[in-house]
C-alpha cells in the first residue's frame, strides 16, 4: 500500500495493526479496536479531502486502471489493435465484449502499473495513432451498432516531436468529431485523471460520469501554476481555482453523475470500485438503450446547451 | 493547455510591446529581422515585414477588409455568455484581466464574426483577435463559433475560420475545454449541410484550438511561417531532451507532414480563398 502524504495517521494505525497481527498470539480485540479507529479516521479524512488531495488520489498508482475495469466488467473481451495506418498505440486500448449480456465497444486510456507496463502504455499518454485507433473502433461500433464505453485516465496527450509530426492536433480533433458522429449511445467515465485535450478526445458522450476522486481539467495544476502564478509551488491554489473535482464539475453541469468510491479511495478496494463503475454504466446504458436512435441527436443537444447562459 | 508561456510567450511579449509602442514613434521593428518599418507602410503590406516576409498579427477588421469583396461585410452581434463563470483568480482576478484587455483592444473578447461575399460566394468568416488574451478560447469564443456555423448553414454560405490562438483559456478551465467539443460539433453542422469549411491558419494556432475545429477544415490554408501545433515547442524539448529545429511546427513543416494543403503569403490569401470557394461552391 502506498500512502499519500496526508494519510500519515492511517499509515501509523495500519502499521500498529500489522504489528499485532504478526504477534504469536494476536489480540483480536485490540485489532478490531484499532481497525475501527482506522476506518473512522479514513472516513473522516476522505469526507474532507481538499481539491489537491483529490488530484493526489486520482493519480494514485494503485488505483484501478482501464485494463482492471475491462477485466472486471467485460465478459469475453476481445482486444483490437492498431490504427491501420501507422502503429498500435497501447496508451489507448480497446475492444469488443459483453457488459452483462449487451455487446459493447470499450475504449480506455491505460497508464500501466509498473515500469514495464508503464513504458508499454507510455504512461497513458497517447500519440496520434492512439486516437486514430479510437476513431477506427468508433467506426466499427457505428457499423455494428455497439454502444461505446470510454474510460478516461491520462495526464494528457503525449507532447513529443513524433506525435506532433504525425498530427497530434488533427488526431484529437478527429476523435472529438467521431464522438459526435456516433449513431450509437456512448458513455464516458473519468476513472482517474482527465488531462485536457488528451482526455476530451474520447470524453464526448451521451453520459459523462466521474469517479468521486477523479479530476478533469483543461491543464494540470502544475502547468497552470507555473504559467499563472509563475511557480509550481502554487499548484494547490491552481487546483482550487481550476475547479477540477467531480463535485465542482457536477455543479458546473459539465458531467452528469458522480460514481462513489469506497472509503479511503479506489486504491483501497479495487473490486468494489470496479463494481460501482459497472453498476453505474449498466444503469445508464439501460436508459440510453431505450431510445438508441436518438443518441446522436441527444448528444448534440446536450453539448449545444452546455456552458450557455 | 495554453502553451503560450512555453515557446511563444517571449515572442508574444515583444509583439505586444512593439505594437503598443507604435503610436508614439510610428516606426515598428520587425519581431523577426528587426528592420524598422514605417507603420503606414507595414499596414499597406497587410502587416507583413517588407524585408523578411514575417507575418505580424493582422487586426481582425483589416482581415475582414482584405478578404471580403470590396471590403463589404456585415458584422454579427455575438451572444453574451456568463462572465468569469468560475470566479477565477490567480495573481490577478480574471474579471480584471478581461476589463484590461477590453480597454486595450476595444473589443469584447478574442473573436469577431462577419458575413459577406468572397470571390462572389456567400461566406461567413470568424477571426481570432490574438491581442485579446493570446486569442485564447473560452465560452465567448466557443459560442461565437457555434453562431458563425449556424449562420453559414442558414445563409447557405461557406464558413471560413481564421484562428490565431495559444489554445484554451485557462481562466475558464473546464468550460473552455468544453468549447473544443462545442466548436467541433458546430462545424459538423456545416459539413452535414454540404457547405465548405476552410481554415486559414494564422500565427499561432496551438493547443485546444488546433486540436478541435481548426484541424477539421475541408481545405487548410496557412499563412507563411505561422506556428501550428498541439504542444508548445519548449514542452516538447523538455520531454525529448533535444533541441528542435527552427522550422518545427511552422506552416511549411505542417505542409510537408501532410497537415496543410496550401501555404500562402498574406498578399495572395484573398485570391487563393476566392478561387477555392468558387470551385467548391460551384453548385450552390
């Protein structure tokens, strides 16, 4: 378990519990008492997170990632690869399978969980070929009438010379365009970080939801602080000003729904988190599948009204 | 996403200060080669350096004058939006920044929309004012583009975009990010109506602006030397730990990479646009 800097007390309690558990004759009463105390502290702590704390939780390396959700939610998943033009970008993964018994297309940004997988998935930062893969899969979904599920988790699109050379801007723009062109219902869940243009490329959907401790922003707090405050030391001020938490964005009408996380954040109970996300997606999909033919029109209507007076 | 600070900011700063200095000394040094030009001469050359062809920012009014036939056009009154929706404050209040820029530029925000004829073809043009907060795209700009697209469809006209922008407006955070979606949606309506949508890339077109409506034209025309890209040059250099060549992200480079159809000198822009529209609008 990796503890965040604001979880010191929890870390200490956990260590104490572990100590007792490791004794020859563990005192179960003591363990119970300490565990209850820890749970209470955790609940208090997490019901009162600052915006910056949420950024930390959203980036927690032990949070479930796109592949975890796909494995946990989708039956008979078949991964599809490549943009048919240049390469297979593993920062975006996707494929077909069943959600409950409904055939779906699922497309997600994957950060990786250790050095090897992080490199494989380029830390979840897509290059143009990643967005073009997403576009290709959306075309497939359109052709075969598969509802599309997007999972967003990226610090941003990859800022590299090769990505620019192959048209990063054009790839993102075309992906947004394709999201609007989907004739089938679409659902997007921000599961961790929603980093700017790299995120919105696959975040235009009929229903957009955020996990409680995920964040979604036009720029990273560090980037914003260094531009507007001229110093990254102000990242906490920037986080607050950017209003990037799920609660902020629900209030601003940018997202439709918040999906609750287990006490202490998604990293403390992956299974429960994935179950919550599956439940939320299933509920929304059921609603959308009542009138699938109106999905495109409804999506356009929603974004037309958004941010208007 | 506003990458201005990384690569462009030093350049922008010189552009700003030079432009503001003009009324006093009437002479303007080219930001690229430093040649001193008489302001009137520069204006007569559509703000292109007479020596090195560097394309300086051209005021939106001058854009409209130079592109619409006989400089005749109707300006569109733009919808109001919620001002400072987030009550944003960094070292300065966003509200104060807005009024400061309104005082300097005498405009409401970073965009203007007008319609008229170009080469005899019904055309709606929306052009960015780079001098207003780096032409950044917030709710007002997004709403203006939605309106421009609606007018194009209503008038059965071509839509022409002239971006000059560092990207999304940070001070409106997610509301500005949503304009990437809304503007893309708007130009889809023009596409679905079978009308031409032409993008004229002016210097610079970066970040959330290039990664939305600006990269989705039927035809992409770029002004010579215009910087066009997603991430700022300095950010990329930090990522790859290498210096990038000076031509990186220029209009000419983008043409080589297959992202731009035509690179033009500003003096030829009107003719090029008129010719393109005449062919694409042949059956309208």
